[in-house]
């Protein structure tokens, strides 16, 4: 979300300017935001987070709650 917000700010206001921009037709780094890229990154991040949670969740599911309480003390 932060990266998307920064990209939108750059696209709208041109926060980061090109050095020596008087020699170019543009004065700030160009930004192109693709809906497909945003959705792809979001879906991949969700899948990676879910897959990273599978192993700890399966380990936790294998322990009886009463045993887990006794192990912590």
C-alpha cells in the first residue's frame, strides 16, 4: 500500500525529479501503475503469507490445548 501511494504521488506530483532535467522532455521520473501488476503482487503476497503460516498452524493443531498450557509453565 505504501509503495502504491508513493507511486501515485510520483505520478501526480513528480516528487523525484531527474537530474539535469533541462535536457529532457520530462522533468521527473515517469511512473506507470498497472492494475494487473497491483493485483498480481497482492495475490502473490497473500499466497506467500498463507503458505508461510501452514507449517506453524499444522504444528499447533497437533498439540492438545491442555498440553500446550502445561508446557508453557
